[in-house]
C-alpha cells in the first residue's frame, strides 16, 4: 500500500472473515464459516492490486461490496435463499462495477432496473411472494448502480503547466530595453527563453546591413541577462539556414517541454501590429498567448485580422524606454558614449571584439 490509511480496508475484511468463521464454527455452521473466511481473506488479498490500479475510492467500494456479501454469514441472519441472494447482488454492485458500456446497453439495464422495481412493488403488496421483495429490490438497485457507474465521464482537465515565455529578437546588441522587458516578463511567467534570431525576417529597415555574427549576439544576450533567475538563452536559430521564422522555433521548443506547458510569446506593440504579416501567424496564435509590451509611439489597437478571432493576449506593464539597437550601433561607430543603454559587461564585450567600429549602422 502506498499509504498507511489504505490498510484499514483489507484489515477490516480479513478480521471480519476470521471473526465470522470462528462464530459460525461455534454455532455449528461450518459451511457459512468457510464462506465467510474465503470472502474475508480473499477480499483482503485482492485489495492490493485494486488500490495500485484503481485508487483509494475504488478500494473503498470494493471493501463495501465484500462486506455486504458477508452479511448472510452472520450467525442468526436470515437463511432464506432469496434474502441471501439479495445481499450478494447488492455486494456485487459495489465490488464489481461495470464501465465502458454503450448507450444502448445502459438503456437496457435501466429498463431492467425499472422492471425489477415493479416486481418488488408487486411482491410488497402480495401479488407475488413477499419473500422475493428484497431480491427484486436488490436487482433493481444493482442494475441502476451499474448504469450510474458506466455513465460517460468527461476527461479530467490536466493541471495547468508552467508558463514559459519566448523573447525573440536580433539582440544586436542586447540593451537596457531588452533587460527591462525580460525583468517585466519574469514577474508574470515561470521561465523566460531568450531566442536570438539567426536571420530575422522582420528587420526590413536593416535590409541593407548584415547582422552581427550569431555567436556574438548570443554572447551579448547572455551577458545582458546575467543574474536574471529562470532565464535561458537558446542558440537553436543559429543552427538553421534561412530566415528565423517564429512558427518553426515554436515547433522545436514545444517538443522539449511536457504536455500542459503554457507558452507565451513576448512582442512589442509594433510587432503586435505587424503579426498578421508573419509566416503562419494563425498557427502561432493557436499555440501561444501573446504577451504584448508597449513601446514609444505605438498603441495596442487590435489588428483588423484579429477582430474575428479570440486572440489570447496579455498586456505586459513595463516602463517605456526609448532605446534602439540601431542607435547604439551608430553611437559606437561614431565613438560616442553609451551610458547605461547597455550593461557594463556588454560594453566590455563590444570593446574587446571591436564590434560596430567598421560597421555601417
């Protein structure tokens, strides 16, 4: 048994079987004693697999059924065959409930329960032998209970899984605005995945510029999220050729997490407005909740394409910081100070690797 509290069911059955065996021997009812002993000890032994496979509730039902079948073996109980059969039929309803019955079979059993109830009523008023009253009523209860036990049940909803947020971008470089977004997201999610793009398909304003090599942007992202809890920088988009489409990245990441994980996609207000232009954007919305952060100069008006859909969206409250990677690259190229727009670690990385000096921002 997995829990000590479960031991009371087999203990009661075993003790009842042994006790009734001894009492029946004292009364001279050997066969009744043997039946009680077999039912009690057999039921106690059967409790272990029932508990392991079916659970505590099913175990209690089985124990109650065996206990009802033991009633006719109590010394002094009615020895009438119909009464004995009634107790056995009642016990079977609890000990061995049916499941998975079709609608038509359940309808037949329900009709049988009604028929037995009518027969019991006729026996009660004397039209049929009164000795059969409890047998008919037990049959009606048995069939009704089986119909009830075999009713269709809705599958239980899986417990809600962790909220995992994807934060994508070029991160060329990772700056203070990115850090604030990550900190805000971590207040409402359980885990944050920072995903540098291999080749971002949405950077139309930078079409004339080649992005900084992927390994540099990954390194700067890792430096930018230092000391943030529950945060991981992923390199998976650097392993694929061609544009880094969000729908493909989501497919890969979902396979790495257990069923029930709730995924969120962190986007700025500008990307929120542009999302209907993304590849397979409807499939994206079927698998994630949008976590939308405000950006300077942008509002959160719903795109026209979303008006006929129930788009799952949460607003992310975060300070509005007007920092851009383009401006940072231009200032590095011009030799200007960056201030606190990037972390000291990222600034040191830019100096050590001489990034953006020869670059056209």
